[in-house]
């Protein structure tokens, strides 16, 4: 949780610095054309690891992440198809769209001592904010996702419905 709070504070500092650069709008709306469509970076939170985003259109993308799920205790992989339906701010140095979308999650829970690991598969509903910088090939994001899944049982461990909440923040560099 401390990492998540620190990431949000860092994002707020980036946003404030970007806002200070803006004197007059230049009329450029949305995502800059010269920025690449593939972004690679890191995500902190649930999970903490590597992330990537590929833009299909200016307002649609696929994002994925893989990393350690510290709260759940295991390795998580998720993929989301996201839409950017609202642009909350459009300044000279950044665009601030909100995004929403459906996704999938696969998690391999580490078994406690003597127990085997378990696998859960589920659906995600993700929402977030994206600081898409115009002057550098970077973006920063914060997001939260509700997860409804099914944990498969093995041995003495019980399977069944596996609800979860994922939250994270990160940065990506675009190629």
C-alpha cells in the first residue's frame, strides 16, 4: 500500500510539473501523432512488474501486465481492452483521458507450506486515468480493477469464486 501511495504522489508531481508548462493551448487535441504505438514500462501495485500497451486507434488500446501479486501471493498476468471515452484535460504538454474496459486475469497463487499452488482465471473491469505527455514519449497511469474469477482446487485447498480488487500505477515509454 505504501508503494501505491508513493506512486500516486509521484504521478501528482509529474502532473503538476506538466501543468506549470502550459501557457496557451496550441490547439492539438488528443494523442500526438509522432508518439509510437507500443509502450513498455513498469507497474506498481497489484501486480508489481512489467506492463505494455499497444494502441489500436487513438481511443482504443490493449494493455497487459505481468508481475508479483503481493496481496494475493502469487504471479499475475492480465490483459485489458480499453477505451478512452473522455478527455478530462488537453494541455500543451499532456492529455488527461479517463479509460475503462474489460479484461482477463490469470493468477498462480503460491501455496502455503505443504500446499500446492492454485490457479485462478477471471474477468476484470478496469478504470483509470492516463497522463499522456505530448513532449516526451512517456505516459503515466493510475487504475483500479474489479476482478471476478474462479479458483481451481487441487488437493486439500478449496476452489470456487475468487473476487479481488487490483490497483496500480505505472509509467510506459513509447517506441
